[in-house]
C-alpha cells in the first residue's frame, strides 16, 4: 500500500513539474483572465487539475463530500454577492485597502463585507497581506479587469443556479420532457416563455449572454476553428453550403475566408437575419454569402435542393428530441443524392474514457440543457438513435476534436 501511495504521489509531483515547466516557457505565473491559453500550458494545467481531482475524490469520504457540498453552495452565494456589489473593482489592483474603505465605497455593512470576503479568501478570492489589509489575488483581479468574465459568472450564479435547483420539481411536474416551456427554468422563473424568449425580453440577461459569448470566444469547446480545419472542405470543390440556423453568418464567414471555392446560404429567423451586417464582410467573401430568412421547423425552400452540404452547428442540443426530429426531417426531405448533412455539436465521451473533471464539465453542460430547455447533449449512441429515426439518414463518419467535446458528424442520405 505504501509503495502504491508513493507512486501516486509521484504522479502529482510529475504533473506539477510539467505545469511549472510550461509556465517557465511561457514566462507567466499561470494567472489568466481569459479562456484562450497556449496549448501546452492549457494541457499541462488540465492534467494537473485532473490528477489533483482524482486524489481529492479518493481521499474524501461521505463526511468530507458533505462538507464540500456545504462549501460549494456557500462559495457560489459568496461569489454572487461580491460581484453584485462590484467588490473586485473597489479593491486597487496594485495596492492594499481596508474593509471599512471598501464597505463605504460599496454602500454595504462592513461586518457583512468582512464575513463574506473572508470566506471568499478560502476560495482564492482576495487575500489579507496583513490583518485587515486586503489585496487582490489573480482570481479576484480577473473580475476587476475583465467585465465579460464578471458578467458570465453573474449569469451562472444568479440565473443558471436557481434554474438547476428546480430539476427535481420539473421531473415531478412532467413525466417526460415534451416541450421547451416545461423545463426547470420555467419553474424557477415562473414563466411560460421558453428559455431564449425570456432572455430576449430581459435586457440584463441579454447583456450577460453577450458577455458570455465574447468571453468564451476561442475556447476549444466552442471555437469554430475545429469545424474549419478538421473537415475536408477542399475535397468538395465548388460546393454550396446551407448554414441552417446560422445566426448572423459568422461561421459561414470563417469558412468562406478559408475556402474560396465555397458559397453559402445562411438561414435563420428574420430578426436574426436583420442583424447580419453584410457591409462588414470583406469584399472577397461578401459575394459568396447570401442571407435568407427561414424557420427550420418549416420545409426547406426549393432553392436549397442543389446544396452540397447542410451545416447544423450547435443547433440540436437546444431542442427536445421531438423538435430535433422535425429539424432533421425538413433537411432530409430536400437533400439530393450525394449531399451531406454536417452536424457540428458536442458529443459526450463514454463514462470513464476521459478524466473525471473533464467528464463532469461535459455532463454539467448536458444538465444545463435539460434544465434550460429540455434539450440534451448526446453520446455516440444518442446521435445514432436520433439520426436513425429519420428515414433514409445514416451517420457515415464521426470526427472528434482531440482534447475537446466537439465533434463533426457526417450524415448521408441513402438512395430511395
């Protein structure tokens, strides 16, 4: 047992050593206020976190797990409080301050501030250089210097968290997830509006969602780089791509820039198409992208019949399975022989095939979809089941992004 423990402890030491080597190469302390990091630093950091998490789970018994749950819900509430009152920006980045000075600036009771900040310090938020003298840590400083980060964490702690706590109530209320407006979100917010309809009607939430999109731009799990680089677009030649539910066309623009032989039709609802700023597209791609109002729950227009590729990127996780079948059926009905449907979505790894921390993040995304809109993330079996329900469709190929949850699912239509 001792030999085994020593080997495992060495695993932690080795992971920490590799991480430190990457820090030395990059010339950084490891602090970052964004999600985009050099690949070697990102991978070594994740490896160290996985190793530490593994041993935390091994060391913790039921009592310690309960204690951690206590810490977790207090940490979430503490963080939300600190951000609601904008405390990180009231602490100087390069000097110390006192509780009384911060409390006065924030117009909050000093005793409450002191208690909440001192709990936050146990989680890496702020520090006391000397008793009563507050200074920033890299974690707390990120909230002072990156407004998008602050907004997305406020979104998580103030909006997503209450929604997640209503999962059990949603299950009790509805035997099966039949629609988007019977989700945990609807119970938490006491609304019959769907998740996105509610967000669209709430300016503060709209702002925070925009911040979240900007903050996550470039992250491995959401970056369009995978779609651009991992699929063999060149082999298609002078192909036409229909970008189904393509928003304002940012994905089509990225593909058009990389592949001059491709042309695109971006489809989305009229309000979204109206936001597309065609004038901002560079001249070399603007003539190859057209924007067409279309609801993907309606049959595809006849103009789509000659398309070579139907691209659905990050669409199907946002809808119930029945709605996903409607979307796929409408696309399948217009696909000609030789055309493909390309689903760019997340794909859950099989249990135990990635580290527990990485798997937890994947499954947290799945539970978010369940709580928000009765949507879901799928593993390979789930994708085969969904596609298999549509007459004539079959999955030809699956391309996984190394170290990420993104996948490209290439779907053919069998000759009738």
